[in-house]
C-alpha cells in the first residue's frame, strides 16, 4: 500500500478528468456525462462498507469504457481498472475481457477519504447549480456523498469531519 491521490475535475461541458495515483503508477481518464459517473463512484466506494465483497461501475469515455472493480479485503480495498474499446459492446463482457490498466491495494479508509475530499472539492468549487450546468445530465450526488461520508466516519475512525459543503 502506498500514498493514494485522487481527483475529479469538471473539465468542460459534459466532461470530467478523473485521476488516481499511488506511489508507483497513475491513471487519468476523461469521463463523459453519459453516465452518472461521480455518483457511481461514490456508491461503489460506499459499497465497500457492506456485506458484498465486489463492486463494479463504469465510466463512459465515448466510445471506450473504463470499468472499476473494487474488492473489499478486510479493512483494505483492491482497486482494478479495466479498459474496453467500446462501451456499447462491453456490456456483457467479463472484467478479464478488458485490458487491466491500473491496479492498487489501499486501506479502505484511505480510498474513501480521497474520494470524499475530491467530491467535496467539486461541490465547493461549482456548487450544485454550477455542477448541473457543467455535467448537464445529472445533478451533483449529494446523498451519495453524505452516505459515503457517514459510513467512513462510522467505520474508519477518521479524524477529519468531512463536512459536506452545501452552498
């Protein structure tokens, strides 16, 4: 396990730049608004606090797909990102049918903390209305952020409050 960095930045009308990095590698994707990507990410990470061990969600890169597979392993999370050349053709594909483009194993608390901080940064910068104006198809996922925050504070004993900023 190494230093984890994560960011989510609205990079234009209907596009976001998603970056994840640890001490040995980095992954950057330009994500389309065709899916509710930030909400899917927040729900996926929150799922690590439940009984199901594996959580999957995809980001549309138009036309490619990156599929995140999060596997809870005790207090840790295995993160694997697979790339598929065409999202419309990979619906029924197994993970291994894609190309593994990034992988890391992190404390669940570190992953949750990084994702919460990135989402809160987007909300602070744009507000709900500004987010909706840029992301167009979907509102800012306030409930998903609050849910992940609640689970993280409850189960990970994080010393940061992670106050959800609502303008």
